C-alpha cells in the first residue's frame, strides 16, 4: 500500500483553531508538528470561524519549520467541511478522531483525494493520524495499521477512551489500551504517538518528561501536548541520548569487524551481540539522523 512517508514527530503541539493568540506564537515553540484543532477545543458555534481561519493559521504555524496537521471532527457532517477547509498545499496530515475501521478511513480518503486533485496537490500526499477513542475500535487496530489508507501515525485518545469505558484516565487505566494500539502500529511499521498516561495534566513538565521517556522505551516515537511548556520535554525525551548513539556506533563498528573475520556473533562489554541487536542499533541511528535533518531544516 502506498502511504506518505512517516514523519519524525517527537512533539505535537495542539493549538485551538479559533484562538489567534495561541496560533500567532505556535511557530516559536519548537514543536516538530503543530496540530490545529477543529474538534474538542472549539465550540460548535466557533467551528465555522476556525475553518475560515485555517489558510492563515496554517501559514503562521509553519514559520518555524514545524509541520502542520489538522484534527477534524466526527460525525461526517462536520468532518467533510473540516477536510475541505484543511486540504491545501502544506498540510502534512489530518488527525482522524474516533476512527473505528478501514471503511471509515477509505471514505475520508475518497474526499481527500478529490480535493488533492482539484487543488493541484500530489494525490496521496496528506497522511492520516489515526485516533482510537472507543473500545470497539480495539478489534480493528491491526486491520487499520495494515490496510488503512494514508496511515502515518496511530494513537489512543485517552480522555475519550476513558469516558467510553467508564474509567478514570491515568497511567493505570490507559497503559494497556495504549500498548495494544502500539503493538498493532509497530507490527506494520506505523509510528505510535503518545505517553503511557494521560495528556491532560501539564503542570509538571518533569513528570511529563519521565512518562515520555518511558513511552520511548516501549517504542513510542513522539507525543502530543496541550501546553507549549511541554514541547522541550517531549523533544528531549524522544531524542535518542548521546550515550545510546555512541553505543550504536560501537556495535555497528564491531559488527563490521566481525563480518570481515567471518563471524556472525560476537561480544561487546561482555554481552553477546547478534542480528537483532545490530538491527536495533541501525534503526536508532536512522532515527537520530532523521531528527538531525529536521533540526537543520528548522534552524
């Protein structure tokens, strides 16, 4: 399946689509992606205004080098006008709320493809960030990750998921469903977005950083935040530490030496090293290089 190239998004900063004071400074925050929200942070009465502002909003938020995405509404009667307002040159992705299956994504893909053709954009260039927000969607996550059109990221919408399950959002209640979505995404090479707790509490950046670092250890690639004060914590948490980069280089150098000597496995620092360890090192370096390219682009 042809999909847009998965982006490197360590930090995704939400900004409400109808609040100019947040929009005007979003490009200064250092986020890899600015996610303009047309959904929960915008009241029904304000949604038409937020859509009308989108062309100007999108131009403003990318000035610092961030990608721009738009979170759209559900039901379909709201999603279609959101998509018509959002799909324009420069849009990296639509975040699809309350995704429940491949059929849902295919319907939206049809609308987006028509608009891309009409507006002279590459067809298929806009990605979908899939938001799983209802427990019944858990039965579809592997299918979505494997066959969903345009899917470049997956995440669990923790607050909505907790609401639908009657649970209190927090580390204990959200870790299992988030990890289930992560397993489906990772099985098909789709980046998993999020931390293992809830994103609602932005008052403790250090706790947020620790949660993000833990998510990185579980293979998550980035997370969202609702407050600009958390962007730096996310960028740092989801950037491979220097010591891990150095170790990866050591492992690959040792592997090359062993291969030249006809050996498939070897030891480094008293530990047996074989193919999975080397593959992990290569992936780490590839991510590091992608982050470096993004940083140079934003400089």
